[in-house]
């Protein structure tokens, strides 16, 4: 096993076009109409809170994702925040989220005044383990009327937030059953999974409402941006209202009927988005092709596995991912050291959130798989131009 890092380095080098050059983890791709639309946007003068590109982007996005409505906002974290609010999360509630996710998932729960309730993920999909969650809820929670309460903390559980890790869809059928049994709506954190499908349905279109991100490192970008997706016209209208300072339609009066948020995506960013989404089919194809090449390169290597899309799913392979057999954290460290010193930008998966000082006091289920994956998982360069 001593040679494992070198075997991985060789495998990656067979996939990369120019292994000698520095290869970043992920860079945006502006090969389409980006400059054209952004110039058009600037020449109209409408770069900020009004303009046709926002409406266009929302329509294009909803169509691409096969949902009724999309509401464009400033970033994915803001999209998550509003998604939680419209799903009914109230202060002092608990929200079930994986510990193995980007910190924004938990932060958004806090913005809503609620507490994250960390649960474990599956070894195969890296998404919430629905069967384990079901057992956990039976053991620690009780239904009072139609609402689910945590018997230990006394707090109401408001919803479940699955996250489609690195673009691989969570096992949603099993999760929907848990959602029904315990009366917990599903808010999807689909920030990483634009272009990914679970049993033919686009991720983010399965739960009650979902959040997308168009940050610079995601599969497509608006510079910074996000969106709320839903099949409910009513919820979409509420989301639009809340993200635009809750201003009532009026010719010139400033009437705001609740404390809203200034979360609307600027027109300039939406112009970039309209161009990027035109390229999405190409981006997904490029990433799936890259994933296939990594998969072949890693075939037969002992001690390390390239992570493939789950059964019945089509992944966007946002970040190509491998996992080691061994939990020896020294091995992962040596591997990252070797790859990065050879101009290959590789990164470990996030520190599980329950291990961060800011979240260590929050309620958690058994997190055995999460802890294990955190010592074994790393990402490889995944840009569309590769
Ligand atoms: C990127 C990301 C977000 C947040 O998106 P921003 O646009 O950066 O605010 C939320 N959740 C997950 C899982 C992400 O990867």
C-alpha cells in the first residue's frame, strides 16, 4: 500500500491533457454567448435589480429542470435560507441535514433561527441514509398530532434537507417514505446537482422546494447566484415576494408587508446565467466523459475506488471523486501532498459539520459512515475543458 499515492498520481496523469501544467480543481467555461449577453445587459443600463435577463433566466432554468417555477437569487445560501422559510421552518425548530455537506447547509438553518440535527449518509451515494434515518427517528422522536418532535431536546422537527453530494442524487424514494411517515417536508439542497437526474426527474424537482447555486466553482456560474425551485406556484410567489424586500406591487409607493430580504439576482448576473444554461447539455456531457476516463484509469487499482453515479440516477459528476479503502488519515494526507506538489489540485471532502466548533453542540444521530468517509474521500480536477 506504500505506493498507493504514486499509483493514483499515474492514473490521474493518464487522464489529464497536460499533466505538467497546473490543473485546477474546477474552473468556469465561457465558450458560448456570455460576452454577448453581458455586453447587451450593460448597454441597456439595466444591470441591477430590474431587467429582462432575470425573467429569462428564471424561465430557462425552470424549463431545464422540468419544474414549474424558478426564483433567481444572489447565491445558493440565500436560496436555502428562503427555501427553509417557505417550507415552514420556525425559530427553535430542528432541521435534519447531513453532517457531510458544505457549511452553507447548516448556516442557512441557523439564519432561519433553527438548529441543525445531523444525520448519517450512505457509503455509496454520500447522501442521507434513509433507512438509518427512519430507525433514528423511531428511536429519538415522537409524533404529536401531525408534528414530529425530538424527545431529547423537546424541539419540533421541521423538515429534512438531503444534499446531492458532488452531483450524485440521494436515494429519494426511500427518503420520501420517511418524509411521509413522519410528516416532514423535503427541502433539497441541489446546489451541486444542476443537470443530475434521479429516476428521470431532475434533482431539485422532487421535494417541496429546493436550492441551486451558481457560484464560480459550480457546474455553471452567474459569477455568484442561486435559485429556488418549486412546482408550487403559491410557494414560488412567496419566494419571489420575500426575496424582493416584500414590496407590494405599486406604481410608486414603497409598501412592504413584511420584513423581506434583498436577495434578488442582479440582471448582470442573470445575463451570464442565460448564456451558461445554453451550454449546460455540453457541460454535462463533458463531465460525464471525464468521469468515464477517470473510472477507466482507476480500474484495477487496489485500495482506491472511483465513485460512480448511483443506480437509477444520472449524475452531472460536478466533482470527480475517489475514496480510499483505508481510514488511515496519513494515507490521504500523503496522497493530497503528492498530487498537489505535482500540479494537480486535489482536495479532501469537507470536515463533517458536527466536528466544527460552531456546530459541535448541535443534536446528532450516529455518524459512523460520515466520520469514515471524511478520512477517505478526495476530489480530482473536474473542469469541463478537461
Ligand atoms: C455551493 C453550495 C452551497 C451554497 O452556495 P453559494 O452559492 O456558494 O452560497 C450550498 N450547499 C452546498 C452543498 C454547496 O455545495
